[in-house]
């Protein structure tokens, strides 16, 4: 299946193991996680490890979703390109960014961290141990806003206004 020609890729973040892009797939927005080659590794070993990690990640996300943990839906896996295409989660931010921006908003941060603790307990109860969980692996989704026909703004200050301590949910990204 050829997916590259459909849209351009907007780099959202990059870590030690992968790049994360926003793009379009099958007519809608999606996230693509691309695990890049490790040039210092033996190519056969790198291929094997990457394949195992992608399969494990997809299996865990599907398993966790069945157990009630919010994860993006997996749309497509392209092993030859080392990419996982998954649902784009509207009105959400990395937990890391929310914590930096919401300094001093103790009630909101406490609510989010309590929810994170609940998620971690569910994950562990279901045999999924992340091993490298960070605040960049978790999205915080805002409560839906009523915008009265206006285009909704997708920024932290709008979605998490001062005085509101409401979140919709956390989303585990892996």
C-alpha cells in the first residue's frame, strides 16, 4: 500500500527512538510514528529489534485499549518504512507541555497525575510495563468546548482556561 504520496508530514517531535509526524491518511488527520535506523547497529540486528518493538508497541496499544485505557486507534503499520499510522487526537497536548504551561494550577495537575496513576495501575495489572514512560508519552485531552460555529482554537490556554480544572481523559501514546 502506497501511503507517502497522500500528504506532507509535519514533524511534531523527535526522541531517541522515533520521529512523530502529523499527516493525513485515508482522508483524515493522523499521527505517524517512524522508528529510524540506528546507524551504529549491525543492520540485521537493527531490523530485528525495530520490528520487535513495532509489533510490541502495536500489540500493547491494542491490548490496553481493550482494557479501558485510551490509546489512539492503529490505522496502518508499514514495517518496511518502520512506521505506525495512528489516530490523531484532537484538542490534546503532551503532559510535559501542559505541566510547564500550567505551573501553579495545582488542582488541574493533581487531577491529571491521579488519572495517570490509575492508568499505570491498569497497565501493570494487564501485564504492560512501559519501561521508559515519560510525560512526552502521555497526552492530556481537553473537555470538548462549545464554540458556537467558530473554528475552535487548539492552544493550551483556550482548552484549559484558568478556573477550569476539567480534562476529558489521558491518552497513552507508547
